[in-house]
């Protein structure tokens, strides 16, 4: 678990990275001395505008320190999410950030191990992959089966593909860090 101070630092790094890239300024986060910010951890950065998704990109693993990974994923969420056009300057006054700092993936054999609201799901089948963060199921009030079906659909699979023997299911948890309004 990151401290409140470390969480605030990561939010500031993410926001600064987005503003810099949209304003077409060079930006690299300054090196951090905090041990927690130098750990290697996966993360997702979610952008919202008016409480609606504006971008979300992340990695499950990183070879970079966490603070650098957060900056990189923030930039990618703002400019490379294929569901949205790149952010523009006019949008910089109206967005909020949510960071999900991830635990390592754990492969499961029994879907009963999935705790809705605690675990996210990463599903692989053949060349298809889908992921949904832990907070998504809670936000929509999904049960375990609906959560699995939605993850399959996100991967471009049929909703019940999770039941097939060649589907690999992984769970993970996340520390969610949100900007305060």
C-alpha cells in the first residue's frame, strides 16, 4: 500500500505528464527517492471527463520504476487509447485521474476464487485478451458470472468463452488512487 503522500505524488506526476504532452512540451518526471515510487509494479491510468471514461491504458508489469510507469501510462491514456481521439488543450481544464496500482497476476483454476469488487480479471484465449479492473464490476453492480462475461466480450470473445478449457483466467487486486474533486 502506498502512503497518502506517495499517492498524491503519483497523481501529480500523471497530471503533469498529460499536460506536458498535450501542450507539446518535453517532459520526463524528475527522479524520485521514495522507495515505494521506485518499486517495479504494473499500473493502469484512467482518465474521466464529466464522470465518463476518456481513456484507460496500463501494463501488468514494468521494467521501470512506478513513478515513470505512471507517467508513461498517463500519456498513453491521454493520447493512444484507440477508443478516443488524443486529448486537446481545451480538455485540460476538465479531466480527472484514477490510478490503479496492481498486484502481480495470479492464474486461477476455479472462478469461485474471484472476489467481485476485490479482484480484477485478465483473460486469455488463443490470441484474444481482455482485462477489467476490480472497480469496474463494483461500479456496475455485476456478479461474478457477468464480470467474466464482460471480460470475454472486451477480449472480442463470446460471453461464455471463459468456460472453455483453453481460456486462461488470472486475477489481481489494485490500490485505487483517485483525485479528490
